[in-house]
C-alpha cells in the first residue's frame, strides 16, 4: 500500500471536474487552494474551458505535463472509474473522490472491487468516495469543498482531525474554530473504499505538526487495524479523543451465548478505546472542551487534581465531577491547611480548598493560597474557581499578576480557570496557558479527558494484542454440538472441568454418582438445548440414588415439554462442588474486532448483573488478572466477609486458554461460554460449556 504523503502533502494536484463557480463542488477546492496559498502546482481539468478561476485548464489528465501527486475527482459517479483508469495510467499517487451516488448493495460492491483492483496494483491510495476532502494548514493545502470553511477559516495549530462523516467532522471543526483552536490536518474519509480512519490516525500519529488527534466514527470494518493505529498514537505520546456514535448496535450473533448479550458491539468498542488509552467523548461539547484544554496548555501528566475555590458549593460540585471522571484528589495535611489559614483565617477544606469570602479585601491572597496548596499537594492539574472576580476591575487588578506568576511557576501542569470572564481577559489567560471555562464540571471532565488513562490501563502490557500469532495448536476440528462434546474438545485444549461422567440412563447415572461421590448434579445433554436451566435441564444437590433416578425421569419429561421433539443424547452426572465464586468466562466473535474475551459475575444471574470486563482475544496472564480485578467480582475472589481467597491464578489460566482457543477458531466459532467457572481456594473448574458455531459448522 502506498504512503499517505501524496494525499496529505501533495506537491501537485489536478482537479477533475474543476468549475469556474466557487460555490460548486468542483469549484470550491480550487478557490480554497488559492486562498490558502498552496505553493504546489494546481491543474484544473475541464474539457469545456481553457482556464478555470484564472488558471490554465486541460481537457483530461493525459494532457497534464510532469509528475502529478494527487487528483481530486468531482464528476458524476458514472465517470469515476474511468477517471481512476486515467489516474493509474498517468502515475497519480493519491486520489480524493468527492463524488457520491454509489449507493449500497451488489452494484456498489462491484464498483468498489473494480476500483481497488486498479488502484492497489498501481500503489494508488484513494480517499472516498463521498469524501468531504481534507486540509493541511502547514502546507496551505485545502483540498475540500467543506462549507464550514466559508465562515471559519482554519487557524494553524496542533489538532489533527480524522472523521468518517464529513458533516459531523466539519461541525466539530466549526465549534472548535469558534473556540479559537488551531489545526494541523482535517480529513473526512467518506465511504472508505480504501483509506479509512485508522490509516489517517496512524498518519497523524507520525506527523510532527500534530500533538492531539480527534476522531469521529460511525463504524469500523477492521477493528484490529484501528486498535493498532490508536496504540501507535499512544506510543508517539499523542492523546486521542474519540467520539463513536451508533452505540446500540450489537453483533448479529449476540444472542447465541450469554457472552454475546453481555459484550455487544458498543461494549467491545468501548473496551478497545479504553485499553488503547483513548478518551471517548459522549457529546460534541465534551470533544471540543477536551481539545481546547489540550490546545492551550500542557497535558496533565497524571490524574491528580487540586481545586481552589471561593465557593464551598462549587468545590463540592467539582469534587463530584472529579470522582465521576476517575480523577484523584489528594488531600492537604494539617500543616498545609494551617499555612493557608495564616493567609485567610476562614479558609477551609483539604481539597477542594475553600478560600472563603474573607479574601475579598485583597484578592492577591487567592493566588498565594493556591501557591501554598500546590506546594503541599502532589497534583497534575489545577482548577481555580474565581466566580465574578474578573468582572471587577479592582479585584482583577489585585489577582491578575499573582495568578499569572503562579501559572509561570506551574508551567508543567494543566491549569483551568472557572468563572465569568470577558473575551479580552480570556484571550490573555489562554495565551499564558490557562483553559477558561464557565462550568466547573465541564472543566473537570475536559482535564480528565486529557490526562493519561488510569494506571491499570496505562502500561504497555495492558494494550490489546492487534497481531496475534496463528495459535494453530489450539485448533478444534471435532464436533462440538452438545455440552458433552464441547467439554471434551475444550478439555483437550487445557480447559479444566469439574469431574463428571456422560450417561445415557438411570442405571449408568447411579454408577457414575457412586464413583464421583455424592451429592451430584444432573444435566441434560441435547444439541437442541443451548440454555439448560430455562428448559428444566439442570438438577442440583442430588444426595442419593433414589433421588437421582427420579431426577432422570422427570428431567426428560420437562425438557420435552419445554422443547417438543428435542434430541436427547443422554445426561451428565457431575460431582457438585461446594463454595467458591461463580465466574462467567466467555468469548464472542465480534464482526469488527474479531474474538473478544469476557469475564464477569457468573451463573444464572450473569446477564442480570452484567458486570463484565471485555478485551480483545487472546490475552496473557497479566491481562487476565487485570480483567478479574476490574469488576466487582474482585472483592469476592479476594475473600469477602471471611470467605477463603479464590485461586485467581488457576482462574487466569482458564481465561488465557479460552481466549487462545477463540482466536485460533475464529473462522468456525461465533462464541464460547464457560458459565460458570467455579473459582475455589485451590483450582478453578468450568461447570458448563456451550460453543456457538458459525453456519456450516457443528
């Protein structure tokens, strides 16, 4: 695949379908390129004009002399493939297709296949179709027809934007530009026949002019590629802010297993963003707020916040927001509080620090209090609530210089000022590295968005495995339609199950129970019954042979009443293990990200509780232990209210093995459930197994 440099940094560009009307799609990029001062060669292509917008025009690409890096295509959809052929013949390296109208379905798929066959052989990269285009402020390259540029010309800066939806992305650009933010690049990928958002994130991760990456997505075709791009940005020290819309869609196979219903598409997407250190915004305003904080000052080096306020209520509001955003608020010790009270006797609070209204006589005291609080408290970000102080010339005159001096002394920390501040003072504060907000909660969440992810997710070992090995030794080729067959196959792959026997009738069941030891569990074995409890196919605590024989007879009747005509292969008799913690360990073959592993509270209440951790499969031991520690299940495993501690190492081995099986068999299995796995003080045993196969497999 060719480099994206000719797309983002072309030395020459032809506009196929160039128009003399700067309000038309074919005319807008030409007008923008000229307005932006693009220094490269611009060639309008229009067979009906000798010149377009004052530049000499040619009738076709074949008439263009010299090298040509990029072509912008703004012609009807029916002509696009022909233009692509001209680009290939002409040696063009990158193409933007503004044209829309390709639709969906078989015809669009045929056109896409034809385009990719032509372009990939030639190393030609394609953006679009239905792309809004892109711009690069440093080069003055504005290859776009975005109407947002009419009233909001981009200011050069360090934000790179990669969006699928041009309308969504351009609206974010408009909001951010109105906030005074500057941009390095903007790209809208459209239908993504070739170049996608992941490609663009990877490009921006390596771009020296970009410090912050903002991305907006509606969907994704290659989740592992996206995760790799997000990890590349993190490795380059660049924060990625993301917005993913369409949160309610779930994979088509979600109902096949308990795991599928618990780890729907959006939960998987959310997990990948979290594990790659990517902040996920829930609103456009939050996305703009976070980009703003990252633009005006340094990013927080950690997640510790200090709040200094003139209002106790605002302090509480800020603390609530900090807890919701998973920010730490380290507290001042007695000596620090006493030092602050030497400045303002009525000051109170150990973080938030409330200066009280007593400082109104001399507002410079506010900055001195903040200085002492910072000196006494390890923090990465500071939030100062100043209410209306900046509106009073006398008060602001007292606070301005001390506050600016404090900012200079804290040059390595993120710093937000919250209050009602006019535009001139706001501009001065921003130039000195303050982010200015009117809402303290917005300020706190924006600071949190720009901070590193929580420690449990920040280390490299927590990163998802985007290029797993083949793991061919984990392949399962045998039939797995029933629980008994699934357990046999998984047992050969290292999954440990409770001692049990397969039987066909009451006599065999009695012998098996005597060998295993009472009490026992009886379960139906049927390829037609996925969830046995609902069908009456599970009996617990059977203490003797008489009760077991009665259970065999009644279970067969209940199952057939629930599912007439169901095939009954036999029964499983298992020793009933006592105590322990029930854990759901399962996998789902996500249509975007491939196999994912899910861990959470197990048993019949798994879906009701829905407290799970999701990761891309396969995972290693450390990641498995991290999954167990990230849910409320962790307290039970550690020994809740005097209960013995569970064998988490054995449980982690089960998770690792199942995740590897899921990856190796991703072309065959839609999902695997081990529900529950019983974690005991010594050992962890799967009590049930269900494998959902893809169509054509069993």
